[in-house]
């Protein structure tokens, strides 16, 4: 059996500040985000081949593509993330065509709001780095993942997901003009984290959305200096700082209120972030004991977070189940990208 190169990276929950990491806001004003990774993962396996073929297998959606080994694959709408990564690896590192099989699988569907696309890019980069022993640190891999998605493939989006997947843990991230990103790991007491995880319900609406369309509208509003959108984004940056202080100090009773503050402002960023179904879900959770919540990711569908103190989680989950979705168990994880060979 030929050698296998494997990797995995965790998905993330965006707890505060989401949207401030999206250009041009982060370039013009600087952004701040607080997120935490969970034990749901993207996985990648590379197996070198000797027949001059490139084989892509997306195990969760059943897509299998086969190509002749070449230095550059055409970006044509079929597994473009995988092709974009391959093209960049050849361009920047190997300089020659490769023959291999790449298999991927993700623990959440695309459009879920958990950062699946960016986490998958980080994971695949980790497998290539393991194969070729590339001298890439965490910042290098996260920056490269961002460049592949946002520049090479021109996919609209922010910067937090690539860094969350690479570093793992609970992080307060700051985004500055240009490429500068600073990841500040937060040392939060384990009992605080356990309490947050117990109270924070992760509910899947069983719908998905195309985040790039929402993010593109959001970016356009910032470029055009739309007053409501710009003011709301400023407040989301403040929300990230409020959340950081609350979790570090153990002021956990404030988390729901801070989430709600962010949600009310996030809805002002662009059309499509909420809809009547999401509004009804949110109000139902609040009526049954949640103290606040937010959509995960850009909005429009996917997963929603609700903070449910005082054992309200059980009542909230039961009420939300009437909408046909499902609550997903999870735990926070403190580790990011891992790669190995066998």
C-alpha cells in the first residue's frame, strides 16, 4: 500500500464580530472577531499515484473527477476549491505536475455557516504540506488559504475562518489594513468553557445559503459608505471586545445579551441575512428562555446559536424542533490543523 498523507482541521463557531473581518471594512477600519473551534472537522487524504492521473473524490457529495496530470487545472465550477489549491501548490512549491488521489469529507454541509469551505482549504493545504514537508507555520497556511479563496478563486468572504481552522481554540482575532492578522489565544478557565458549551445550543435549520452573495452585498454597502451598514459593522467590532471581556472575566450571564446586541446589528449589514423563518426561530427561542443568539456565518440559513442559561436549553431545543431542524451536540476543541502520514 502506498503512503497516505492525512490531515484534519476543526470547524468554528463565530461568537462575536463576524463581518468586521470582511474587506473592505477590515482594510479601512480594522476588524475584530472572537471565535471558537468545535469537534466537527474537515478531513483530507492524499495518496500519490504513478499513472499520471489526478483524482479528486469529494466523499460527502459523491463527486469523483479524474484528470491527466498537468501543471494547471481549469477552474470550471467543479470542485474548484480543490483545483485552486493544487494550482497554487504547483505554482509556489513543486513547479511540476503531480499525480495523486485527493479525498475529502466535511462534518457539516456547505452553506452551514461553520466555515466549511475555508476549513477544507486549510485541511488540504495541511495534507500537501505533510507530503512535501513544506516549511509552513500557522500564519503561513492561514494566509495562503485566504489568498487561494479570495484572490485566486475570487470567492467573496472574510478572513477569520482560515485562521480559526489553522490555530484552533478560542481566539480573539484582529484584522488590520492589508494582510496583517494577529491571533490572540484566550486563556479561559475550563469551567467557564464547559458552562458556555452547555448553555450554547447549536441548531441546524436544515437549510443552506450562498454566503458569497450576502457577503458581496455587505462589502458593496461598506464601499458605498451606507450609513446604516457602516454603523452596524462598527458596533459588531465593539461586540467582539465585549464578548472577550465577558468570557475572560467569567461574566457568563452577559453572553446572551451580547449575542443579541450583535444579531440586531448584523441584520443591518445587508439584505438576506435574516428572513421570516429565521426571525420566527429566533423569537421562539427567546420566548422559551434563550437570552440571545445569532446566525452562524454570513446569514440566510445554516446553523443558529442560542445562549440558554438556567437549564433553558432543553425547553428551547424542544420548541425549535417544531420547525423541523435539529440541535447538534458539540464540544470546544483547543487544537487546530493536524497532519500526519501513514
